[in-house]
């Protein structure tokens, strides 16, 4: 970021990029993390929410999908963290955030949620229609964003009592030889045939919460695929909570 400021792509108030009140993007500018990206249109001004100075050098974009899914009890299809650690930022123009979720969700509408660094709750931001395997949306603030069908739900973090309760639930319901074999098979599919894995995941997301009567109306193929991914996810969560409680 310092080099881009020196090159004139960005300009700052004052002379110190580590202690400036405002950053202006002089050209169309993109930050990338893997397939996730953030686009700033030329003329966008970035300031600290509520006033004060910021450290431009700390500005980053991170794909946090894997880390969130290891800490949550609901599946996050894609997630990205934008901004400066422990600081809220505001943009004078809408920026465009693009989160990869997989081509299996093309044409589907997903919910987008945000969580500020100093908060534990996830709040509704907007929705997106997936195209090219990506969920793209606009916003005027920087924070953590996630995309999926359901609001992210925490596994309890340091609250060991909750972790133990969740561990017992997944152990009692998913710790079987058959589900362990299913878990291994789906892991192999994820590695050898990512498109098929995304199809199974999308099928599960689409029919999650259908209820017994709605589920019974689905074809046997869809029901079977749903159960395959459900059991994979359940066994995966059993392993995660087992590690958390030290069993």
C-alpha cells in the first residue's frame, strides 16, 4: 500500500501513511485474496468511522472462509475480511466485494452478513445473485462479510460448556462406522472432484429446513444426496468439537 501511495494510485491527508485521517483512491483499485476481491472506484475516500487517524499500511483483504467454517456450526459458503484490524472504516462511494462460493450456486440468491471486529453477532448486509461462482455486492464500510443461506452461528468459542454440549450432540448422532466411511468418501470427492462436492453441498443448502413433509416430496436421488452431505457435515463437526473439548 505504501508503494501504491508513492506511485500516486492513492493519496493521503498529511505525509505519514501510517497516521492519516483520509485516503483517496485516485484510480480504480482492486485488492485481491485468492479469488476474493474488493474493488474501489476512482475518487473513493476512506476514513475511520467516527473520525480519527488510520494506518493505511495495515489495510488488507483476506479470504477467511476456511477459518470461519472451523469455528462455526453453520456452513459459510464464502467469507472475506476487509480493512484494518480493530478499526471500522467508511467509504464515500460504494465499493464492490466479490466472494467466491462455487459455480454450483450460479443463479441462486444468497444472504450476505457482516460482523465488526469488536462484535460477536452477525448482521444482515444485503443479498447477492451468484454469477460465475461469485457472490458480488456493494457496501460502504469495511468489516468481515460472509455469504450463505443462513446467518453464521458461533460454536461458542471459549465457552467450554457449550462446546461440550455440542460435542455430545454430534458424537451421539454421528459417531458411527457408516458415517465415518461416508465422511472419508466425501472428503475424497472434495479432493478428486470439486464440482461434485459443490453440487452435494449446494443440494444440502437448497433443501435444508424443508421439513419432513417437504423432504418426502423430493426425489430419492435428491434425498440421498442430501443425506450424504448432511452425514459428512455432521461427522466433520463431531471431529471439530472432539478436538475442542480434548477428547
